[in-house]
C-alpha cells in the first residue's frame, strides 16, 4: 500500500479506537447510574456540557463539511471518473481521493460528536429520573 493509504487507515483506526473508548465510557456511565448520587450525575452532566460547548464550533464545521463533500460526491459523474482513470489524470484522481478521505474523516468526527451529544442526553435523562424519584420519596415520607 502507499504511504498515504497507510497514514489514512492508521488515522481512521486511531479515531475508531477513540470512538470505542468513548462508547465504553458511556456504557459504564449507564451501568453505574443506579448507584451514582444525584450530585455525581449532575457533576458528570456539567463536565459533558462544558466539553460539548467547547467543541460546538468544531462539530458544526464537521457537519457542514460532511454535507458539502456529500454534495460534491453526488455531483461527480461515474463516467467522468472513468475518463480520469483511462487518461491517468492524476491531479483529478488525487483530488477525488483527498475529498473521499475528508468525507470519511468528517463522518467519523460527526459520529464522535453524536456520541458526546448522546451522553449528554443520557445524563440529563438520568438526572430527571432521579429528580422524579426523589420527589416521590419525599412525598411518601410526608
């Protein structure tokens, strides 16, 4: 394989490993939720919200880039690409490969953002359930 392919697949593998780690972290949060205190859940939620706010502009940029690259991909006529291959128009083919790699990387970045947003939603749901349970417990005690 070429060095560019090796670098690209290595970067994707690293990012997918990061996604796997994030998913494990979210899973652990869900599994331990019933044992966590309301303060712990709220603290985790606060940290996740801060992280999302810090990365919001980055997430928007990736989503926008993904949409733009998707439109470019649709506009690319298969016969045009075949012509580039036949004529060995490396500049066009390299540009197409770069766009395809950017599209894949942007898709993974959007997936990472979705995981962060899902974690926020999960923690908010747990916090809301704890509030409801605490209210029921308090009203039963009276």
